[in-house]
C-alpha cells in the first residue's frame, strides 16, 4: 500500500517538474497565456511553482497588482519557499511599497535553501530606491556570490556617488570598465556603465559621461539612469515641452545573404519634446543607426505639459518583433 502511495506521489512530482519546465519556457518566449494555463495546472497539483509562474505571466501582461495578489496567496500557502517571498518583495519594490518589500526579504532569508546573495541584492535595490543609501550598501556588503556582486556593481557605484564617496566609486568604476562580461550579462553591463556615466557627470567629465551613457543604452536601452545622464548633458528644455507616450514602428535590416525574411518591430517610448517630430528625433539615439530611416510613429498619446523640463527619453520599452509582408513587386 505504502509503495503505491509513494509511486503516485512520484508521478505527481514528475508531472509537476515537466509542467514547471514548460511554464518557464512559455514565459521565456512571452507566451503568457500558455504560461497561465500551465500555472493553473500546477496549482491543481498543489505545487508552489504555480504561484511564481502565474505571477510572472500576469506581470508580463502588465497586471502587477494581480501578480502581487497571486504571490500573497502563494506565501500564505507555501510560507517556506524563499523564491515566492523574494518575488513578492521585488513587486512591492517596483510599486514603491518599500517597507513591505523589506519584510518580504527578511522572510525569504529565513527560508531553507535560500539564495541569500540574491535576496541581499534585491533588498539593496529597494533600499536604494527608497533613498536609504547606507542600508543599500550594507546589503551589498552581505553578498557572498561573485556573480551577484558583479551584478550589484551598478547600484553600488550609484550609491557611493549619492553619498559623495567619489574615490570609492572611482575604484569600482575602473573594475566595471575592465571586467570581461559575459554576453548574457547585457542588463548588468548597462547598469554598471550607467553608474560610471553618473560618476563621470559628477566629476565634470561630460564627454566621457555621454560616451559611456550611450554605451550603456547600446547594451540595454531600458536603463533609465543612462537616459537621465543623456538628458542632463543635452540640457535642452522649452516652454512648449510636452510629455508623449509613443509607439514606434521600424524594420530590422536584412542579413547579408538576403535570404532571411525581413522583420519589423514595435517599441514604446516616453519622451519630452516640443512636438512629435522632435520626439522621433530624440528617441533615435536609443535605436541602432541602421534602423533610423525605417522609424515611424505608429501611435502617440499626449500625457501632460512639461514646461522647462529636460527634453529627451524618459522611458524606453522592449521590442515586439513580427515578420514583414513582402510587397507585390518583391514577390515577382
């Protein structure tokens, strides 16, 4: 009898493992609807990964509050799973609920098998956002993983600059610039470079600051700190300034062999400019030069007036890529 029960339990675990793998694959390919279906199946199996997958899927859809509710249920049902506490803390942090976030990180640290370096890193980000800079650095000092310490370089440099500890920031800047980063670390490279750009701006080395900020954007155009440096150095403002939310359409260049199908893309920007023509010119700096001629504004929304505020990009979005249809002349 016991052997039968054990066998059934093993089958459930095997099924859950397969579903969990498929769920994360769906998230990786941005197939959020499939991820949600898989998350529901895992929930029926009473597997804690259900809450993680469901929350990540809804967050990808832009439903952050729903993702938070899912995780709040998750930590009630599986209070010893550190990943759920950390993810809930991250979402609280994104919503500027910093006290709630830190409570979650403390709960995560108290769980068995917790990745403490990851938790300290995310706690550091929340403290930095909350302007509790000394506590941010204290969390970073608790990171033991070399990989995570490298990931934290950007926020560490920014924290030191904020505290006026320029010499210490400069030492880390040299490390960031000399590090041989992995190809998959583009977001971390961008974050570190944005920190260095902010340091160079503080030091009055404006040309260097602009060059490094542009490199940061080249690795990850979503980095808001690099965008801030670029706006500050441009130092352009106007009594006619307007805050626009824009969807841009463009096309990736064909490969050298010309055999691959051309891909189009949509991407979003928040821009302050006098008008939409100027907004399009300002956001081009955040795109590769070989797509500039293809960029068109697909849709736009005027949010509010921004009189005498720095012009430029305030927020950049990711890409939605699609295959472009051939024209009739191309089909012949």
